[in-house]
C-alpha cells in the first residue's frame, strides 16, 4: 500500500472540504435553475420546496481528493460515481423502483466480485446483500436536516481514525476525505437546511459505508463488527422499521414517516434537537466500536448495543403511542365543537341569509 506522508492526510480532506463547500456555494447562488426540488410529500418533514442536489457537490469533493491520492485509492470510486449519476437522473426525472434496485444490485455484484469473490459463495452473497441494503437504508435515513451528513462526518471519520492507527494511511485519507466533504455539506444542510443530499448523495454514501467497511475487514484493519457498530444508529433504525412495517402488512415500497428519527421530529423534538441526539448516539456507538477493536471486547460491545437500542426504541414506541392517542383525542374534540358545514355556510354566506329570509316570508 502507498505510504502517504502525514501532510497528505491533511491535504486530501482539505481538498475535499474546500471543493464541496465552493461548489455548494455556487450551486445555491447561481445554479438553482437546474437543480431538482424536493417538494413536501408523504415522506418529507419539511414544509417548503428545497433543492436536492447537494450530493453532486459532495461527490465532486470526494473525487477531487481521491484523484489527488493516486490510482491506488480508486477501486471503489467508479462504482460510487455510477450510483451517483444514476441517482441524479432519478432526482431529475424519476426512475422506477425496479430500475433503481437493478442498478444497486448490479453495482454491488460487480464490486463484491473484485473484493470478496475469492472467499466463498456464501461470503460473496452476504456481501452483495449487505451492500444493497446499506446503499438503500442510508437513503431511507436521509429525511431530516443534518442527519445523513452528520452520520457521514462521524462514521467515515471513525473509519479514517481506525485505519490510521492500524497503519493504513491511504485508506485513512480516503475515509477522512468523505468525512470532510460531508462536513462542508453540513454547512448548508444543518437546520434550517438550504439544500438536501438527494439520492445522488445518500445512495453513494451508503454504498461507500458498506464497501469501505468490507475492504477494511478484508485488509485486516478491523473485525466485521466494526463497520456495523459505527453505522449502527442508521442500521438499527432502518432495519427495525422495515421489519415492523412488514409485520404490520404495510406496503414497504411506499413513502412513510415512521422511522424513529421521524417520530422524534413529529413529536416535537424538531430537526435540530433530533440531529443533536443522533450525533451523541453516533459518537457513542463509534467510540465503542474503537473499544471493540481491543481483543476481548469484539462481542461484548455489540451485545451491549443491541440492548441499548432495544431500550431506546421501546421508549420511543411508548412515547409515540401516547402522542398518537393525544392527537386522536384532540382531533375528536375539534370535531365535536366544530359547527356542521351547512351551518357555517349559512353563517358566512349573506346570500344564504337572504334566501332564508325570503322563504320565511
């Protein structure tokens, strides 16, 4: 592996940060006319249209930094750029779920073929499924100001630190570049957000989380549990929500607002407080993942986090049920005291009064 000098560990993230920030600034000032807009809908938590092309600037910054590091840093990047390009078309024109899934699966199969194929069919299939799921769940979790960007800053930052302490500076620089680009994106995405990632950002970030996590495991930098722990706030929320909706018989491909982070926002926490709480959770799980690199803790720490997530989700579920009960009762009270529609029409329509007066005569 290429032995990068310590300054390169700074110049690569700095390049990524400055490129992303500069392009985002230009896009918001001069490029709004060509950016697709995210309009409020069944899945959204915002009330006004927001541009959703921030992922283009983020991936541009990452690409500039990776090219600066040389060809040895490139193997995963073409796959991420293919996903970013396809997802940008989806943001602009819309693609069917079948086409999107086919592209995600094709990219996962191709990447896994070059990375995991020599380790047996079971390992290869598990890697493909993990990459496809991580690619999509990151997109599912990109629904609140600052959330997906914050996870990228913390998650890839921890990847970079772990790679550095394991003596892999090139890999560390790649991960830190992604973290730095996400940090630049947060300048405009933290609440109140002025731009969203869009699928062109969330999809390649999810792919990179799985791909680089798997590459680090294959190169002996960390155990397989490490990437799962680092990104466990997203994995736990998205996976549990999917299972819950499947058990409820819901159509899982339809937009919804039932993720745990979405429930927190809807219960009154708002975007800022929810993002802050998630950052604490991300940092705690990530630091514990570093602890789990120590022999003897690799299984204990993941088991502890399974218990922690079970408790947190149970408490949010209970709070959500109380919130829904109050909401339903409030709606019933309003309906009770709301005058009938015809009475309102008579009260506010002068012509109706005149007609009534004439009929009375």
